[in-house]
């Protein structure tokens, strides 16, 4: 029985994800010659200033000249990204309204929100993954553990609290997976964003934090806290001294917050192709890649910068989030 009636069962999900690039062939509208003929809108489903917003604005500035049109960025925050996602899902599938999508509205909210005004799989056509920011385990300087394995062992002997940006957040799900894989008993301590999380960690109210690399890096570099490991496939050149979880003895462990571009489902094939090509042309430019890396973002590999590749990436993230939500005992509310 499907526990979440607004989402397709796993087999149906796999079929839909695999066929995502084919949504365009089912288009019910005819695209005007010479697309685009007017400005586009990138909907960022979060407030201004965060990573998703920054990436969206960089992509808009880079893709606009390629497409020959202005791209306006519109922030539509609310419900962990679900408000903005619903707006794009319900927009005309003509390629003029796109979403700067991320974990929350696409592969986390389906497992933590009981009622969504959109289907995260059926209502979007993936265009291109822009990049991802690996998660890290950040430690208070007073914590005696120097590695993630030592932190796991310590949690079996005494209380070790780990902050995240909230129950059901991507970083909470990363902690749940880490506990399950290592047998750690690290206690989750949810916060509402970094404004309160960071002071609590620095002050010793919690011993660890599961967070994005880009947020943790300044704290690590300044010596106010220590990154124990980064959940990427390889070390970050911005912090070459920090090992990966895999190097630290947690086989295959990766976790990230990602950002990509999506259109409403049923967008015509020629429009989808043109948007995909524009996104790739922008990402191939060294200037944009350098700006993204300065945010701590790892630019997506070429296979994930195509519609089919991004769909496969989302499928894997969806499966991983569902598993973590079950481990954490999270029920949609």
C-alpha cells in the first residue's frame, strides 16, 4: 500500500523518472518560432540571500545573453520551498517560467509534508543540474573526537548532540543515514536555520552540526569549529586538509544539497533542448564556474547537466531521502 497517496509508488516513480526527458514529446502546446521572444522568470522557492538564490541569480545572468532575453529572478518562499514549486508546476509549459530547484521541494518535502500542491516527479521536466554542495559534520572545538568514527564511538558512551536546520531537513536526513550506517547514537537537535545553530555549536550547547560545506568552511578556516569530514566523493580543494567520510571509514557515504533548473512538465522538446543547451553553455564558461565554486558549489558533471542525467540524479536522491526519512521515523505532517 502506498503510504503517501500524493506520490507514485516506487515502481511508478522509476518509470516516471526514466521518462522525464520524454515529457516534452507529450506537449499540448505549440512553441512560437524563435523562442524565447520575451523575458523569462526563474522562480527561487526560498528567500533572497541563500545558496539557491545566489545560484539562481548567477545562472540567470549567464543564461540571459545566451538566450538573447532578460531573465528575472522571483523569490517565492514558503513551506520549505513548496509554495514556489507549486507556482512553477501550475505555470504554462511554454518555457517562460522555470524553477531553481533543490532538495527541499523536490526530494525532501514529499517525505515530510503530507499535502503538496504538486507532484515532484510528474509536474516537472528536469533541464540541468547546476551543481551541489556536500554536507559536512562540523565539531565544536571542545569535542574530544577528531574523526567521524571517533564521534560515532563517543556517542555510544555519552550524549553527543548534533544540530541541523530542522526536522526533515536534508542535513537531518544525512545525520540519520550516518547513524544507521555507523551504529552511532548521535542525538538530533533541530534548529531553525543557521542564525541560531552556529552560536549554539560555538557555545557548546551542541557538540556537532550537520550542515552544508559552504556554511561550515568559514568556521573551519577561522578556527572557531572543525570540519571532521566532508560527504563528497573527493576532498574539496577549498579544504584539502579535510577527509571525506569514505576516507574516514564510512564506505560509499555521500550527501549533498543540490541546485538545478526545471520547467513545468509537458514543455515542448525544442524549448527543453534550447534551455538545456543554454544552461550548459553558461556552465562551460570559466567565469561562472569559478563564481559557483566560490560559493562552495561543485559544478555538476556533464552527464547530470542533461535532462536525462538530471532525472537519474533526482531518482537517486529521492530514493536516498525516502530511506533516510524511514530511518529517522519521520511521518509526513
